[in-house]
C-alpha cells in the first residue's frame, strides 16, 4: 500500500513565505538599528570628525642634531611618522598584495571580499576580511585588540566599518596607507610603525627597503611574534617568501624576480632601539629634563590645555650638537681612557685603595639598584649583605666592551668605584652653541651627567679668573713677581720657589705663589664677582684659596667662562637647544643665549695670549710635543688635591673645549701626580678630539690666530720690549740728590 506525501497547500506556502520575509526584514531592521545605535555611540563612543582629523597615537619625540642627524628619541612606543613619499613602493605593494588587493577599488569595506571570506569560514577555511582601512580603524580607535566574545566582536566589526567609511571620506588612499604603516605593531623590541621597523631590522629608512626586506616586514603583520625574524627565523623566511609570491600574483614582481628574491637569506642588520643607544645619551637625558622644566615654567601646553608629553606627542627637538663632532668626542674619550685606566690600575696593583675609606663600599651598596630591589622585596640588612657576598652571573662595563662574568655584587661595587669617569664639552664661543657633549663613559652603566649636573673642584683652571682681574686693574702680563711663599689672612699655599716670574709665565707654569700674590693684590671679592659674570653658577666663597680653585664648578660653566676670553670679553651662555616643534611642524619653543659683557676687550685678548703661553712653554706643552698640534691654541690644566680631579680647558678662535677626569669618589685617585695631573688625565682627550675635528674639512674650523681688538692692542705683550721700556723709565727718573739707583 503506498502512502502519498502530504502536499503543502497554497495557504501554507504563503504563510511560510511571509514568515521567512518577516525574519529577513527583522534581521535587516535589527542590523540597521544596531548599526544606527553603534553610530550614535550607544555601544561605545566613536571618533568625532575632529578625532578623525587628528588621530591620536603614541609618537616618539625625536632629538635632531644641527647637521640633521637623528641623535635619539624619547618614547613609550618607539614610533615615528613618515610621509607617503618616504615609503618605498616595495612596502606599499607588499602590503596591498598581502592584506587588501582591492584597496584602491573599495570605500573602506570590500563587500565582495567579505561575502567570499564568509563562505570560506563556513566551510572551515578561516580567513580575515578586514581591509587596510578597517585595520587602521582598529589600530587608531577601536582599542587595537580584537574582542574574543562573539557579540562584542560583531559590534567591534561594525564599529570598524563605520569608522572605515568615515576615514575613506576624510582621507586619500595614500594618506590612509601611510597612517596604517605608521601605526602597525612590528612585534617585540618596542617597534611601532614602518620607520622604526626598518631601522631596527635592517638599519635603513623606509624609502630604501628592497622587495625582500619589505616582504619580511609586511609578513610579520600576520603574527609579529610567530613570524619574528629574531625568534623564529624559519617562520619569518617562509612567510617572507609567501608575501613575495603574493606580490608576483598581484603583478608587482616578475617570476624571475620572485625566484631570485626567495633564494636570498633574511639579510638582517638587527639593532634593537634602546634609550641608551645612539650619540650623546647623557646630553639627551639632561635635555629632556630641561625641556620639561621650560614647558612647565612658561606654561607651554597643547591646544586643549593639557601638558606636552615628550614620550607620546611626537615633538621634533632641534639641537646645536654636531653629530660628527659628537662622534669624535666620544671616540677620543674611549681611545684615551682605555690607556689611562691601565695606568690607574697599575698604580694600585697589589694595594688596597679602600684602606681608611671602607665606608665608600657601604655607600656604594646602599646606592645600588640591587639594594633597592632587595629592600622592596622585604629583605633584612643581614640578608642583603649575604646576597652581596654570593657570586652571581653579571655583565659589567669595561673599556674594551661589555664583559660577561661571575662576580660577587660587593666586588662589582669595588670594581666600579675604581673605574675612571670622564666628561667633555665643546662649544663655539661666539654663538654659545654646544657642539659636543660627553657626560660620562657609558650611559647604560653610568647615567649621572658630569658635564652640567655634576660639579667638581676645579683646581688650577680657576687661576685665570684672578689673573684677569689683575690685568683689568692695570697689571701687565710682563709684571715680575717674586716666586716665594705668600700668606693671606693666615692662609699660605704650597708651591715651589723658582725665582721671580712674570705674570704670564707664572700662569703658563701654574705657579701657586705668584697666583696667591696676585690674589693678595686684587682681593677675593673681585675674583668672585668676575667669575659670576663669566657664568659660574655654583657657590664661590670669597676666600683667598679660590685663586687656586678650591671651589666646585661644573664643566658646563667652566667652558662657558673660558669662552669669554675668546669672545672679546662677552660671556655668551652655552646653549644646546634651538627650538621644539609639535608633530605638525609648528614651533612651540625657541631658545636664545643670554649675553653679558664681563671683561673689557683688551683684557680678554691679553688672557688669550697668556693662555697660549701654557701650550708654548707651560703645563700644556705636550699638546705640541706629543700630539703635534702647532696652530694657535691656548689652555689651562688643572689638578686638585691628591690628584682627585684632572682638568684641561683648551681654547681656539672658534672652539672652546673642556675635559674632566676623575673617579666617582674623590677619595679614590691616582697616587702619582705624573699620571693624575690634568696634563696627563685630561689634555690628551682634548688633543685627540681636536685632531679629528681639524682632519674633517666639512666642519670648516680653521687654524688661524685669535683676533685682536679692532682698535689694536694697547697692552704690551712682548716682555722683552716691556723690560726695555721699564729700564728706560728708571733711567729717566733719577733721584734729585744725584745718587744712582
């Protein structure tokens, strides 16, 4: 017996059809209402038109040298923007071929691709459907990470669509792809944006990226960790070759080119970006604090009234530093300090430098990062001391490079106490522009800046202040002084008797007795007044001993002060910041040097002549004998008590450069003046630096002499002529009673 299938009646078909249409219309209506609600911000605030015009992202601020070189950056995310013209077409082509081949044909949403991807996902082949514009919307405004919850993910996707359409209406395709490449995350090592990635992985710029390099970086976007060329080079190579194949398929590469590129290795020139990397790290640390202070004092804020953030607001900071001169200064320091450290270590071999000053070890322990960390962990002092006596693996600084070793932390404290520190600053006296700034040995290990932040006893580099007051008061550089002990208010300096000396020769040979004699004539108050006019900001007590440099000052102040002699008596404040621009190129801060007339022009020129004597016949003579610098150069060495500080400040008509050398603690020092004096511990760094500067014709520093006053010099500098004139005066002034002199 056969059973017939029940047939649907026309009424039932109509009813089912209506029900289906109701469902479809309901879903469409729900979608429209949902999209409308999302557009109104009911599921989270969407960016306004103003937000779209000014998308926010963390941009690093760049420090730029006077010759246009990037010295370094301040950042939380290492991200710097580049323009479309600064990006290689290889990068653009790789991105479009891989992420959005119909990029130029859609208006933010590629519906054709969306439905195709939807089909693939239904059959189990998961693929992404986001266009480049949608990915940009996610990066800029949708929280950067895709939601895991399906409902939230759906809402987020619709938000991306809305924002993507808005972006397409407000920006050109070139602007969208540029913004995208400036915001994408290239994985670990704090790389955000194509500029940072190109620099980190290939040590190049986005404009110079080759097809294989571009393919590698774009390939990383699928999974920055999974396709990292550092952590997973095999994955990265395979992914790069896949991207190259997609570029061929899209018509950007020929088959021959693709096969050739796929045979190449990764070709990395990897150098992760770190704050300590690059030139002038100590300078950049000081500069950051100065800018923050200036912005706060002058109430420089953004348009919305919020303060600028150097780590996030993408400022351009233009400085006076010359990148070549900075490199020469850092090279000169490393080159000579390697030798000097050997001399220092040799002097202390087999001896205990901490005998009588053991407290320095305890201070070093308590000031260490390790001590602070253990304290934070709740360790007792006994536990901390035990920890410092337990050997551990560590990397330590050496002048030959970082050394991996096993050492007790307490021994590392002793080790670093015995490392010589060195600082240098070089500036142009006429403009005040600082061209080189070496604040310490290695910023990674020694972060304290010794150019401006640190002050040390200046020793004999202070003597020119006393002599300048004397010359200004009418004393001749050829005036002869008995070189014998002098007592002022109960103070008698140590010195050596050599017979009478001219003032000029006494300065050249750094004789203490003659300097004290001149101090007795002019008085300490006048010397302090002049030193302050010449830019010394630290405290100088009006005691007679300041003529020998018993006070502390910074290298920054001392170099600025000596520049007064070269600049015809005008003190020009050393400056190193020119201007700061916001991310749009608008100038928000400019700095001009302060100028003070400190000395008359005649006195200033006489002082340059006297300081030349130091090099010609005094304590700086090795500048000529050892380093063969024959052009007109002046200077002054300085050595403090127990050889704790070694100084040399050298002057040329176009540059004034100061060098300081010493240990972290003044109690640790050279045992012999032959090694610890400024002529040995500081002058050679100056010499090596100047030889490098003069050897570079692009810097245009000449070897001419100091320029005399425009009206001529009315003070006799030739001491032979001065003596003859004095003898003539004596003969013309015979006593009335006829008796001879």
